C-alpha cells in the first residue's frame, strides 16, 4: 500500500473566508461540496488543505485525510490490527471509497482512495 497524500481537515464555520485567505497564498480550489472545500497548490497538487463545517456522510468530522492507492487493503490492515473503525468502509457518491479510523491519540483519520 502506498500513501499518495496527507492533508489536514480543518473544522470551520468560515469556509468562504478561508477559501479567500488561502487563495492569497496561491492555493486553488479543487473541490467544493458545500460542506467541505479543498484547496491545493497548483505547482504541487498533493499539497492540500480542506475546510469542513462537518462531515455530512459520517458520524464524526475527521482531523486529517490520508489518500492511499488501495483503501481496501488499508481497511483490512486497520481492522485486523484491532484499531477502532469509526466509520465503515464505503463508496461515497462523490467518487471516493473511504473509512475512518481512530489513531492512538484519539484523532480521526479519513483513509481514502479515489475511484
């Protein structure tokens, strides 16, 4: 399994303000679902940050996202290790397959692959 990118997910009630602020630093919008906006560096597309009001399809808001090349394999490894799965593996309508797992410090990690 290979990690493709890691990005913070910042819970925010000021998505529009953050979008404008980070555009000043050179970020460009790459995704906007209304409740989550992701901005990326045009020169280094894997350098991203997401701003989220709350996750509309999961019971908790993740603290970070980790994109992997094989989310099914990552899920099996986490499940078999006994890690706490917070949100089950599923395919979302916007084209990602993902699950949430809690790390040893209690942070929720959104592990995903694009389909």
